[in-house]
């Protein structure tokens, strides 16, 4: 056989055979493999080490290790990489690379019989990997030179070592695979001295350290210490419920040690805590823990002294022996939930760092509005223009698939790091709002003249003109002014008021209260066009109630966004927002301000027909194609929420679908009541993009809060204080529950009683109390 899967054991690279096409393809598509390949292609080269590794040129040593192996398999792995000439410009280099990359597959496949080709794949970066039949009379390097001359391409000189591993891509990058690569040959490896494979006695009889016997076709694989003959290998699974253990451990260090792995001085304590955290999903097995948890005592070259190996093993044994064993630890639940939230981000069509790609062919209006901004900013602009576009509709309603009528309400939040170019949305919005701004000017003048004639605190000589309507608001208002604008807009054609602020904190100034809670209330009312306003009895007081039609644009940074909306993630406020972001490519090192196109009279003239159509619209407008698309997206979101087991995705998807559908209806009107594939593609993308942003910035918090709601509901019943608490709880949660139940004192004595009766145990690693089996039996939980 020729394919061997590489894994690490005690810091040393080990290998095992891959015996079937099915197993081979499963490894290529396992875990985050697809996502990591996509991110590497986008420039995140650091992820290359996380890809599945294979070897095609040698057989394992008797102890299963790869390092120092000298015995050759029946095949040779060859790496073809291209490096463009240095004198070429970046554009010329890319063209040079593209030309050569496109030539390789046809060239290799045309000589596959002569070469003895068994596998061809595109690599994760800028080349190809191929595997061909070994010419036994030639050395490894001579085989590579022979193939190089046959194909007329250079091989990577670094890959002439038979122990060289190849970073595997996915099934999608697999261009050719011959089942001959999995065939076994005569016996080349026995399991002699199996009990002397390592100095670690704990591994002596473990399945993980068994060495497969490569035998004839009648015998696939076997080992002396494993009775399971059905599986081709004896290794433990490398994942838990589809999540690779390597990802679980990496996320654990990210959450609980600032992303740093243990080093000399803290490795005993940190490794112990890690082992305690994940032991429940390793079957409380020492052998499996030793496979899963890296040996942080090992040197960079993978070697480890007997003393350090003993200390590593003893640390894991101590973790296994720690009491109590009460299911998943709180830390593990946090890690798995964080990884699940990351998985749900992918349900939106993007990756963890890249949003879903914008359609190449856009509706004409969106194409016009985004044509003057660089590529990185087009998605943000494409979504940010809708609050201003919607402000031009008045007296217009759209009927959703559930027969609920909606108006063109859009509240866009642009989230991005400082100085990334969030201001690129301003110029298109400025041109969209120009006609409304011009209408507002005489109305502002008339209002100012009326105020001069009728100063406050005096009997008014003239009533305020009822036809005054000012739609564009500044970001520093009183309650009276804000409410007056709402009533005026409603009484003059059911129009929208509009606000744009540079920083989301500015929204707090639209009313006198100046609080985040008030902004959240206004957002919820505006999305549903609920009544807002005030009633006053004073003669000089502003009174009036009308449906709140308020569109706005606001920008902020990720930390400020999370802080501002912290209390509004689970009350429907965030789900009513249309969220955008700006994420520049890892390849773009230019931090200078974006260079914009020219906005001039020609641009305004091109925009005018679309604005005129929006202004002329009236009444109830329906579109059967838009309704069908919304229904299709609804089902897709339902399926995705189940697939990724994400409640946050499900909750966010409801209104994300409504917002995207409303954008489609606005475009339908703006394009002369014509539906098109471009509009449909844009609607679908916009919904995924909005969801991706929400899951990225708020998904993890919502998942946590929804999970806690379920936990509280599950604990409902008799008002026994311990029953009201979750299975794992902190002392602070305990005290809060006591207060809610009207209990006095700190409750320390009650905790001691529960502990003495064996109902709870304290977990020093997580700092939480855990309910025990004794509690569950006592209360029949």
C-alpha cells in the first residue's frame, strides 16, 4: 500500500495506512479541512499546518513512527510548485502563474499510463501534488528526476526525502485517483518487538500504538493487542461529534490561556486542567488522552526524556483520578459552544474570516451605487444604501408571504475596525438623499420663521403650519422635536424620517433620554412601524402619536457594537438590524484611505430615474417572484439551523429574511416593477451576508443566552432552591437565585449541607459547583 495518514503521538510524527478510497476521501473532507483550504487560498498561510497530512513515499518504522524511516513504498510523492520570476510585476506574476497552473493537469493526465499515475491533486497554495509508481531500480531522487524529465516540469527539491509529508487538500481538489494506490503488497512490516515500541508502559497494549501489518491481499490489517478486526486501523477517532480534538484544544487555549500553549513552568497545571476538562469526551481513557493531548514536555524535534514522559503520563492520570466525574465540565461546554457558533457562521456561505461572496452581476441600481468604491467596500455600500432608498417610499406597503404588511424600514449598522474606510458609504447616501435635503430646506426656513413670530412660553399668534415636513434629522434632538418630526412625516404622506451618524453612540442623542435602552425601544418600534410619540396637556407642549417610520445608518467598531447592544441581543433588537462589515483581504497590506471614483452631475443623472420611481410609488405592492424566493430562503434557513444545530442562526434568520425580501421589493419598484435574476441573487446574498455578520459579532452571545433559557425552563417545578439551579453553577449564581427566591443571608451553610449530603461537589478547575449522581437519584432527575 502507498497511502499513509500522519498523526502525532507524544510529540512524535506517526503514520498508519489508509486502506480504502472511502477512508481516504473522508480524511480529505474531515473537520474544518474545507474551510481551512479556502482560508489558505485567501492568504492565511498559517493554517497550512492544520491540514491533514499524508505520506506516499515510505513505510512506517517498526514502532509506527515516520521520523528517520528508510524503507520505501511502491509509490513516490512528487510536489510541483511554481515561483514566478522576480523581475515581473505583481500582475505579470499572476498571469505567469495562472498560465502554468492551467497546463499541469492536462500534461500529467496525458502521460498517466507512462508515468504510472495514482493520484493528482491541486495543493493548497500554488502547485500540485502527484503520486506515481516507483521504479524500484532507482533511488528516491532519481525517481523524481525521471518523472520531472518525462513531464517537463521541475519538482520541489525539498520533497526528495522519502519521509516528506504532503499537506492534503479536499476532495474537490482531487483531479485523479487510482484505487491501485490502496492495494497491499507482500509483507514488509511485522509487529516484532511490539511491546518495546515506547518506554511508556501505558501505551504498551493500547490500540493507538499498534503497528498495522501490511500483508498480502488476503490480509488487510491486524495487531496483536486489538481484537477488533472490522476496522482497518486501531487508532481512536480524531474528532468528537465531527469536531477535531485539535480544534477543541486550540479553542480551549484561546478561551482560557490567551491562545498560548503550556510551557515549562505552567505545563503541569495547565495540562492537568485541560485533561480534567476534556476527559469526559475521551471516555476517561488514559490511552486516548495521551493520543489527544499533546506532550508539552517534548522538545521541538519531538524527543522526550523518560523522566518527562513519566511526568506527562502522571499528570493525565491525576486528572483522570480527580473526583467527581459529573459529565461535561462547564469549560468544555463553553469550548464546544464557541466551536458550534463558528460552524454556524459557515452556514451563511462564508468562512470564519470571509463573508459570503457578493454576486458578480448586480442589479443596475446597486451596480451604479457601488461602482465608485474599491472591491472590499462594495458589500458594505450595497447594503448601506437601503435606509436612504427606503426613505423615498411613502404610503407604500409590501405583503410578505405570511400576509403581514411591511414598509421599507431599514436600519443599517456598519461594523468595522477603526480607520478601515467606513466613510465610503457616505457619498452614495448623500446623492440618494439630495432631493429630500432640498425639500427639507424651505420647510426648515418656514419653521424658523414661525418660531420667530411665536416665541415659546407665550400665547401662540399663529398655529404651526401643518404641511411642514422635515425628513433628514440631525443627531442632537429633544423628545419634542423627534416626536414632532414623526407626526409631521405621517401627516404629509406617511413618509420616513432619516438619520445618519458616524458612531452608533450618536443615536442616543435623537431623544432627550439619551440612553441605549431608548435607542433599542425605538429600533423595535421602527421595524414594526408601531405608534410612537407623546401626549402633553400644556398649550405649548408638542403632542401627537403616529407610526414610527425611522430609517438610519450608523457605524461603529466590533467592541463598541458588542458593548452597545449587549442587553439587546436576545430581545429582538439586533435581529431587526441590517448589519454590514468591512473586512479587507489578508493580502492587502495597504492601510491608506480608499480611492473613490468621481461623484458628479453624471452620476446624479444616472441615479435620478430610480429615485423618481420610488417617489412615485404608492399603495400595496406585491411581487410573486419575491414571495416565492422568501419562502425558499425560509426553508433553507430552517434546514441550515438543524444541520449546524444553531438556535442563534434560527432566531436571526427570521427577520434577516424579511429585511432581504424588503430590499428585493425596493429594487423591484426602482427598476420599474421588473423582477430579475440579478435582483433574486442579490436578495439571497444580502440575507446570507446579514446573517453572517450577526453570527460573527453576536452569534456566540445569543447561543449562550438561548441555552441558559432552556436550562432555566428545564429546572422549573417545585421551588426547591437546588432544583432551580443548573447542573453546574457558580457561587454568584447561587446567591442571585437566593435573592430571587427571597432568601436572606449568604447561604454558605446551605452549600455546606448540600456538600455534606453528597448532593453537590466543588470543581476547582472551573470554580463551579456540580450536582452529583446522589442528587439525581434523590430527586429522580
